[in-house]
C-alpha cells in the first residue's frame, strides 16, 4: 500500500497548483469543487467533476480499479464533506444525519489507506482553540467526531506555509508542525522543514523513503 497524503491550507495558498508537475497520463483528479485547475497544462489531466456523493463514489471506484491511474487527487476534502452532509440531510433526520456523515468520512478515508495508488486530498484549514487557549490549525470539518482527528488518518499531512518577499511569493509546504498546527510526515522523509509546493516531488520522496 502507498502512504496517503493530505495538503491543508487556506484558499489561494498553492494547494491546487501543487498538482502541476504530476504526470497527467497517470493522475485522476476527482473534482468536487467543479472548477478548472489553476495552472498551464491543466487540460491534460483527467479532471472528473462530481456533483453528488454518488458521482464521487463512482469516480473513485473507477480510478481505484484503473491500471493506468497511479495517483488520485481529491479536490477537495472540504467540498466532499459538505457534499456528504447535504446527502445525509436529505436522506435522514436527527442523529442519523451525523451517523451517516461520520461513517461516510470514515469509509472514504479508509479507502485512501488500503490501495496501491497514491491518494491525495486537498483541504481548507480552520482555527480551533487548543488546550492552552492558543488557536491551532486543523482540517476544517463540521461536527465533533472528526474535529482535530482527520490528520491522524494520513501518513503525510502537509500545511501550506508561503514565504512573502518584497516582490514575490514562494509557495511552499511545511513538513512538520510549528506547534500551532497538525502538519506531520514520517521521520527523516524530508530533509527540510519547508519544501516547494510540488506534489510530484512529495510522491518521489515517498517512493525513495519506502522503497
């Protein structure tokens, strides 16, 4: 099995552009955001827009079963969980809404861990009060079951942490927590605390590390 990956950060911080150097012939983008990818050459990717949970399940199953696909990117986890909640709210009432919601997230995350493909989720972060009263950054999610718990389901959790100079922005990922967020990666996988926002390089490092 391959290590699953989640990239977390605010809108416009370089999550989607990190796909730019992946091989479009072996990458499936399951696009719950239903928007164009923001980089040149994006049309070369198998970009599958999905409008419902059923569409997502179909697209995910096809990508998992395809011999040609080696990397699956879900753009994004944030809109996916919103989609799951809408479905739950239509089909159920009361506590059953949250029961369905929690079980679906669990099912999808487990799917990402039990495959020979790289599965990458992009997600918006949210601020939560920590035990010391200092706000901490975690994957944003509704409900209590998954609050501050999504990250533990992933081998790599990379946070966007861009450097702003006088004339330009360096888009980058942080590979370990700075004490106020939940970034993490396997010990010794990355030499630096900050790396370029390039998922192709991240997957290359995973290949080197585990093989």
